[in-house]
C-alpha cells in the first residue's frame, strides 16, 4: 500500500467541524441529558407522545408548508439532489415532518386528538451567531385535531412549564391573532396600501415583502422599519367574529391559569401556515436574539399537505438558547460518575477486578476499573478524577482473605466488606 506523505495537500492532516456546527463534548452532555429528561417529563405529564421523523424530506414538503416566499425556503434550506435526481432537503423545522407523518400513517384514525412531541436536530444555512447554528436542535409539540382555544392555551402553558421546571423565570409571553383565510386577505389589502406609501423608505428586505407577505414587514427587526410602521393598522382590529371570539377565549384562559401575557399586534411569526393564535416567549437574558420559543395555530396545514381539514396548534423551541441561559445562571446538572472504582493492587488481582467490575455492571451498579495497567497510585488518582463514590483496592492478600477495605471518597471513611457480597452491599 502506498504511504501518503503528511505534506500532501490532497490529504489534510487536520479536520475541523463545518462552519455553523458544533461538537457536543462529554463534559457538556450531562447538561443536555438533564434538560432533555426534564422536557420529556413535562411532555409525559401533559400526555404528549414522542414522534421521530427522518432528518430529510422531499423539498416540496417544506416549500409548500413553510411557504415559497419565506426566508427559510428562499435562503436557508440545505437542499440537494440525491442519486435518483430527487430534490431532498434537510429539515429546517419540525412541524411539516410531523404533519406529513400524521397524514401518511393515518394517526387521526386512532385518536380524534393526536398529541405528539419531538426533540432533534434541524438545519438552516444562516449566519452563525450565539445561540444560532446551522445544525441546531429544537424541541416542540403538536396538538393535531382540536379547534379550541383550550388547546392553544395548553400548548402555551406546557411550553412555559418546561422553562419553569428548569428554573427559568425571567421570560415574557407575547400573543396575537393573525386571523384566518377569511379575514386575513382583507387586512393584507389594507396593510399593503398603507405600506406602499412609505415603500421607498423601508429596508430592501421589507420592500420585497410588501407584495409577497405584507404582514412580515410589521415583524421586521430593522429599527427604521419599526419606526416607519409604528402607526400601521393591526390585524387585531380587522378580525372576523370567529377569530375575535377565539382570541378573547385564549386571553381569558391565560388569565384564569395565572399566566401573564402581552398582546403584540405586530407579532405574525415567520411561517405561512399560522392562523388565529400566534405566540412567542422571549428572555432578556439572551440579548438581541431574545426568542426562546414560538408557535401558534395552523388550521390549514393538514389539508394543504393532502390530508383532511384538521385544526392544529403547536410550538417549537431552541435547545441551544435554553442551554445558554442555564449556563449563564451557573446551573450544574447531576454528573455521571461511577458508584465504585475497583483498583488492582497487583497483577494477581487484575483478572478478578475486571470480571467483578463486569458483574457489577450487569446488576445495574455503575462501576469502573483500570484498563491501562497503571500503578496503584495512578489508579487511585483516576478514582478521584472520575469522582467515584467509593474505591475498593484488591490484591493477592484481599483475595486470599476474601475481604477488602471499601473507602468512601467524600469523607474518607472505611469499612471492611466481604468480596463475595459486594453486589449485595451496593444494592442496599
């Protein structure tokens, strides 16, 4: 076999992760696991069940559900052709895939209301910045099949409960109604006419949106755009009776549940499939990119993707931004550590140490031993580094007597234990 010289530029010696992606290292995963466990527990208590969808779908699924004219579809999706020539896209969000799975697998036949959640990676080719990566992680939930305001508020309450359970209390909830297919077109005409009067003064991005999706202009983050549109008519003044009644019920229930909120008539969310309720949860601890979670109702999406008319509501939230807040607060999750580190005092005990460690593990006891044939002193240092609860030193003398000293590493107390009964000791 030809040896590849180290200076050959065709075979770089060093590889780095792709821009906008990040390794989650063993020192970081305990926090991720703790947060994921907490999220799953809240979902379980609200009776939402996990759904796992592929990380890539046919491109048309996202183009049709999210909207051809949105930034996600127009600029940010990772789209490619596979070997069959089909256009494939890495999922940029979770709702479209969940609804596709709901339709394809006839989930509505089993339950009139399907309550599902997901946790997983998403992909958008955005400019990387704090809390926003090109491969990022979201958790979210969908309640598919209910038209009621009670379901909207359950979704909002569940989202807030996750943050409260993790000790995050510095947040605010903003809500709005974006109308429906009856009242929204009329409002868009009125808004478009008003925006045309100031079109030349708006940012380039907002100018493009005037005809494509004028409501998104109100959601612009550009400060000059915000000043220019401060007096624009809001959709809450043009809701039909059904949407107005629904929105009033949402507000009433939030008050009844003791959930403070602010009505933000400029909140429209970035996806085309929203109807009626839209909401966003923000935190000042995140700086300018302050959104923690967002969601709302989307009564038209299931039918748009080929299913029956099915009212639905859901939310999505970023894992990285949640973790940023926890890290700022100095939150320390429970660390993974061995219950006992068994050290071999000499070569005669190494085989016993190895086999006993495996037996303890098979009985559910987290155990560790040395695999590098190190000295006893080095093994004890390793037990401390691993933060084991106990250490046990076994050599030829201990094997002959059948007893050894078990040391509790936190207070250095010791006690004799019978080697044959070691598993029973840790089980009790």
